[in-house]
């Protein structure tokens, strides 16, 4: 009889210890919830990295076009800086006076 009660006590003790470790894994600071949060953060960072790579590729294409396409450069200078050629005239119109 004594042997069985010792086995039962040992079994109950092990079950309590396993339950404690499992609870620590789930709700502890470095547990499953932290793991899930880190996994979500890694996915977000991966998506941000892909976006940055795409932006870099677009900027490299823009640089290449600015260096190799004089018409594009001229159009951009006209649009963004308001530049005109020396043989062109600039006409400015006043807005009609409001009554």
C-alpha cells in the first residue's frame, strides 16, 4: 500500500510541475504569446523590406532615366521648376477681377 501512495504522490507532483511549466510557457514573458508577437512583427518587417526594395528599384529607374533621357529631364524641369528655353516666350495672364 505504501508503494502506491508514493507513486500517486510522485505522479501528482509531476503533473503539477508539468502544468506549471506549461502555464509558464503560455503566459510567461518569453512564452507562446511573445513568440506569436515576434512572428507577426517579423512578417511586418518582411513586408516593409519588400516595399523598400520596390521603392529603391523605382528610384534607380528614375535616376537612370534622368541620366539617359534628355526629353524626360527637360519635361521635368519645365513642370517642377517652371523653366523655359531662351527662344520661348512666357505669357502670364491675370485672373479676372471678382465683383
